């Protein structure tokens, strides 16, 4: 009976040692995760504080690109009209 009680107590002690070791590992993992999340939060704050300025610059660049595209479209249309006129003149020249 005493052997059974001692064996049971040793088993409980070993189980407690195993659980203690697992808890230490989890704490290390949680501490590492905490540090990683804290660093990420700091970096995101730095990134997000400059984000409105960057977005505004991007919008301005897009607007300038749209204006340049509209100008080029009108120039392309004028060139097409000029080429059409030249082709018409050439056809009329060879016809008469």
C-alpha cells in the first residue's frame, strides 16, 4: 500500500514537473509574441502617421496623370484628323 501511495505521489510530482516545464515554455512564447506585437504596433504607428500625406501625394499624381492623358488624347485626335485630311488630299491629288 505504501509503495502504491509513493508511486502515485511520484507520478503526480512528475506530472507537475511536466506541467511546470510547459508553462515556462508558454510564458517564453507569450513574451516573445508580446515583444513582437509591441514592435509591430510601434512600426504601424510610424507608418500610419505618414499615410495621409502619402495618400494625398498619390491622389495628386493620379490627377496630374489624368490631365496629361486628356491632353494627349486631344493631341491624338488632332493628329488623326490631320492624317485623315492628308490622306484625302493625296487621294484627290492622284485622282485628278
